[in-house]
C-alpha cells in the first residue's frame, strides 16, 4: 500500500473525501503538537492552536497554490499562531517572580513537560538515570533561546529540511544552520555537565 | 576541502542534506583534520544521546480537530482556478494593438455584460471580473484574481478612454494621480472605475443573498459554540459585508494576528478599492517583513499599484519577493507582465502623440528605459518605506 503525498490528500479532500483530510491530520498532528507545545508550554493552548491551524488550512485551501510544500504552509500557520499567542501572554501578565522558573506563567495547568514524559515512581535505578537524563535534556531544551529551540525542534522532531525551516521562520538558510549549531552546542554542554555529575555520583 | 568550507557544511552533512560527492569530500577532510573531525563526532554524539523526549498525542485529538474542520465553511475553488487560467491567458494576449482593440471593445460592451453577470454567480471569467461587485460569494481572490485586469490595460494605453477617443491629449506625460482623477471624472459613465467602489452594484445585488449569508454566519457561530473569530470573519468577508469584515479582522489584528491584518486589508480593497487599501498592504509588508503574511501583503500591494497604473512601484515590490522561494516564480511572472504593460503604454503614447502631432513622442524606441514614463511624483511614500523594507531579514 503506497502512502499518498500531501497534495493528493488535499486534492481528494477538495473532491469531497473527508477521510483524506483526517489522514493528513493524523500525519501531522504529532510533530506539529510537539512543535507548538515547546513554544506555548501549555497543553490546552497547544491543542487549540492545532485546531485553529487546520481550520485555517481549510479556509485557505482555495488560495493555496504556491510553490511551497503543504508542510511548510501548515507549520507557518502554526508558528504564526504561536507567535500571536505568546505576544498575547506577554501583554496580559507580568513574568511571575514567585515561580521557580520565572519565564512562563502558564505552568499552573497540568503536569510540566518533564513530568509528562516520565513516571518517576516506578523507576529502577537504571531507569532513574534515564529519567534524570531526559529531565536534563528537557531543561536544556527549555533554556535554549526561542529561535534556537524552534529550529532544533523543526529539524529534529519534525524532520524538516533546512530550506523549509528557513521559509517557515523567515530567515536565511545560513541563519537556520548557525542557530542549529548553537542549539546542538548548548545541548552538548548540558550533556557533558550531566555526565560528569553522573560520574561523580556513581563514584561516591 | 578546507576547514572553513567543512565547518559551513557540517550541519548539512549531519542531517544528510549534502549531495554524495560533497559528502565524500567532507569526510575526506575529516580524515585529515582532527579539529573538524572532533566537532563533527561531537555533534553526532549529541544527536544520538540527547534524544528529544517524545510528547504523547492526547486521545481523540484527531476527532476534535476534524470536528472543527467539519464546521468550517468551504467554498468551491472553481472560480479561482478559472480566473487564474484566464488571467494568464489575458496577460499573454496583451500585445499593444490587439490589447488596445480588446480594451476598446470591452469598454463598449462592458455595461450590458456586467448587468447580466450579476445574477450568474460563479461563472464569470476574470478578464471582465469586476472587483467592485461585493456579492461574489466565493473564495477570496487574494492576489490571484488580478493577473490581468482592465485597470492595467487602461494604464497601458495612457489612462484609457481619453486617448482612444478623438482629440489630442492635454499633456504629454501627466502626473499619474492627477490624470487618474481627470479620467475618472470625465469618464463617469465608464464602469471600470471600480476604485471608486460605486454604491450602485452593491445596492443592486440581491439583498436576499446577503441576508442568507448573514444568517449563515450566526448559525455558524452557534454551531461551533464560542467565538471562532477568524472563521467568522472569513464568512463575513465571503458574504460581501466588507465593512463588517474589516472591523472583525482589525479586531483580531489588534491582538497580533497577522493573517487577520492581511484579510482586513483585502476587505478594504474589496470595499474601497486599491487606492485606499494599498497603504494597508504596504504597512503590513514592512512590519511583517519576510513572513508569509508580509510577503502576501507585498504581492497584494504590487498588484494594487499596477491597478492604479503605478507600474514602477508595483515592480519595486515584486522585486522584494524574488528572495523568497515560495514567491519568486510568481513575482517573476508579474514583473514580466509589468514590463509588457510599460511597453504597450509607450507604444500607445507614441500612437496617440503622432495622431495629435503636438509633442515629441515619449520614448517610442526600444532603447528607452522602462522607467521613463513614470515621474518621481507618482511614488507615494515609497522611498522611505522601501529603504526600511530592504533591510535583510536576518536583522530581525
């Protein structure tokens, strides 16, 4: 069974095949949700943005005839919605000074990303190490400058080529690649730090 | 390969974006360069050890998304496609003599044809499409419906009606804003002055359709529950209530929605024409430089300038789009159309001038610069904006 390219699914949807669009949603919702969640850091908001993004795809379908890929278009819509949302949040509230990580105020709702990706209670020691590592990576990702994290997620999670990322983020390919490099270097530093810490602990 | 090159290609190779030959060169360099090799291996290690923790997709997300999608109004794309084909065809057919004749015929036959068209809905070809008719309840034309339009044709022949009729032209190269006004006043019966957004077509349109579209909007809102603001505004736009649509989109734009800002500008264009809307497009183009919304706005601005007869301003904006992959091909096509318009305009001027034999022909030869016919006064605030707009995106 061959996999239909995006454009064909869109064509079928335009011809009345609702399931074709559902297939498109299934294809993209995972990586898109990840991308959005890493920016807005809130499950409910992220889902709302995802829904709105696909709605805008439908609304703009008749006008979508550019040379860009569908995925580029979809991510661009989602990215714009994230930007709008973050700008809205910035205007609505001041950064919370009493929160340990004072950068975002939306953590009150639902478990944090770190907690969502692991269940600490049932871990064996080895798993505990893995859990700790994952938590560290999460933290390092979270501490990346927005524009570096964005490129990193688009490349590593969504698997988009640098050319597409450049189009989505509106900067040159060279800028994208240098941001990617900076992101990797920071993660490398966090990894090195963790590994020397882990060594200390096991030596003790 | 030297270190500088290897370093600059490192990310490409890391993610498999290098062609085989280049990749081989790269690895050959690594085998002889400890520093680059160490860098590259380090990156490979990070990628494999610092795997990004996966995020689970919540149950039923697809269903929830599809529920919203199902509730979203869709429109048949037929008109857009037909318009596009005919726009291209129209542009290609636009050689000076045939274009002149065609425009003359169109003008003569236009009124009766337009009145007939109002009841036809989606079948009208783009060549005579009247953007001033607000009840075209179909997909927003965006920047696509204007590939070839009559305003451009008029511009090509030195403000149309005046030249084609008998008598010498009043001036050799009139400043365009003034000329536009003069031709508009004297050609009151000319139904192509749709930049005036005459109330007549709007009023003549069946009130019924508008009413049913409105009730659709409120039903839509109830059905989906809560404010589906953007979708609601789009529905308002499609129903032809452009003033309302402008208001709704502006409200969203105030909250930072750039796509809404673009749609607001388009609503203004539908309601009040290019002369009013072009400022909005320019503003959005420069404030959202490099983003899709900004690029769309740049394209819309360019097409509006063309419609206003300001070809050089139009081309200026199109040239900015050449840097963006998704827009370059379109920009090139439109720049070529502009070039043809200027050529036709020059030849039209030459013909009219020789008929009146009063002033020296304006650059009738092929060697003249295409910018000769557009006086500096005709650039509304373009210089300051274009400077800012030409700042490379990397500085953002």
